[in-house]
């Protein structure tokens, strides 16, 4: 049970069944994902455990989001709130709060 423990989930619901569970098993596994963007999101479960989702529309987008988490020290000033969007602009990773947040 992915919600029975604290987890870091790498890959979106198309590639990772645990991520699909945390996201409510969407019918369209790409729903909410945008090409060219990765996401780092925190989900708190009712029992107090948390899941960190590191995912993107594509494998490259997921790798970009994972690079931000792996190099936390370089991005910590931008990692605010429960959700951020990761994009690669001019070969540089950028981190921002989602527009809809």
C-alpha cells in the first residue's frame, strides 16, 4: 500500500502504478501533464504519510524533474509549496509555481 508509508515516486501514472494510485488512477494517464514540463509534487495522505511525485509528460521531462530533486541545493529557493513545474529553457532547468496554483 503506497499510502502506508512515506514515498518518493518517480514517473507518472502511465509508467508507475504507485503514482497512478496517488493520483486517483486517472483514466487518461497523461491528464494534468503538459509536454515539456516535469512536476515535483507533495501529497499528504489521511494517515499523515506523504508521497513526493517526481514525474513529467515524457521520460525526458521526468528526468529534468528528478535532476532538480537530486540537486536540491541548487534549486531550494524555488522549491516552495506543494507543487512546482520544471522546464528546460535554453538548456537550463527552471522551477516555478504552476500557473493554476
